[in-house]
C-alpha cells in the first residue's frame, strides 16, 4: 500500500490546510497540442460512427486546466460551447494563449502524432489529419479572421450568451438546469467520469441537456490515479481505509467499474453504439480484493479504460 495517498487524505481533515497547500492543475489540457489531439480523436470517432456534420453546440464535462478542447471544437466549426467543472482551474489569459496556439495547429493542419488509446491513425489521412471531416473548404470558413475574432471575444466575454458564437464556463455547476433542456448536439468528456461524486445525477443531467438524436463521447480511465501501486490496487482497500484516502475532498475517483457506467447510460435512455474496452494484465488478483469488491466481474476487474459513444433516441 502507498502511504502518500493516506497522508494526503489525512491532511484534508486539518482545518485550513487546503489554503496553505499549493493548488495543482489537472494536467493534460495545459497544452494546446493535447487539446487538439483529444478533440480530433472524439470528432473522428463520432464521424466513423455516423456523425455527418460538425455540431453547432457542444458541452464538455470537466475541461480542467484550460477550455482548450472546446476551443479546438470551435475552430472546427462549433458555435456554442459549454464548459462545466467543479473547481475553477482555467483562466482567461491562459485560455487565450491556448487558443492562439490552437489556431496555428489548425491553420497548418498539424499531424496528430499523439499516441494513446484508442488509436485512430487508420482513420486519418496520410498527414494524420481528419481532412475527410475538416476539408480545406470547411476550414476556410471556420478559421476565417472574422470568426477567429468572434471566438476570441467569446473567450474574453463569456457572459454574453446571446451571441451566435458563445463560450459559457460554469464553475461549479450542481444543477441540471444550468443548461437549457435538449439544447446540446454533442457532449464529451475525457478522463472525467471516473471522478464525479454522484454519477447518477450527472448522467441524468447529460440526458436532460442532449437533444433527441444528440451524441455523447466519453473516455473513462479506471486506473488508481496514484492511490495504489498497481493500476486497480484501490479495490484491495477496505472501505474504512478508502474513506481516509478520500478525506474531505469533494472528488478523487468514484471507483465505479465500466458496467456501472453502462448501466447508468442505459437507465437514462442512451443507445450505446460504440463500446471499446482496454485491459491491463498486471493488476491485483481476485484473492486480493477487499470484501466490498469480492463479487466484481472478471471483466470489470480487468478493464482499465473504456471509450463509449451513445445516442439519445427520439422519444
């Protein structure tokens, strides 16, 4: 067992310690290239599975250090972007820096050389760019000087919600009515749904926001996020020990296995049309599981990640 997660959890019980400890970001969206790569992956996979136009309105759950993934979406032609988080990591100056770098990446049709899972290189052109989606003709419009200026203005003035091009950054969000019902074309998240404290309420909200025939694209990471030496070692911890590791933090990881996410998606009416699972062979064995996880399925125990895309059907 790693001692550092226990110590960090215990520290959260000391009044005022959160004010003296350094605030850390989430990682990932602190670089434009990462944001560019993640957006291209979700867009390309959605296109592979039936999307045939860049959506007008996109919502992202848990953007993290920047709203760069959403800005990449806007540079691809999205007009309205909602970013929803529980902690304010992002700020306008940093978002503008990421935005300027993203403009250069799109203008040069930069190769997506980022290696990750699932790999999409076979779906891109010889330069590793989704030119079958973002054609030169399309990008000429989405990257016009006028439109880039409007997006920049939306980043600087997120309170102006009546504009055709708008950025809305909501932190913290807690109620489903923060976004108008059935107003969003695509919802996405990347390594976020493993962190949400109340997954059922989140999926209920996502269902409310999404238009009929709207799409969702989620990548979920079931690894320990540093709480154990082995990637799924947290399932060996007793519930008492896990409460200490969690401490008084609002979120860490919710430990839900892939089947729990799939069940919630089905409960709230989503049709699953893409399900990809990643497996790690070097996790803990069944005999090491704590009593709380003794009945977990072999598939849930071995699944370290999932890429899931769903559609909200017409009632």
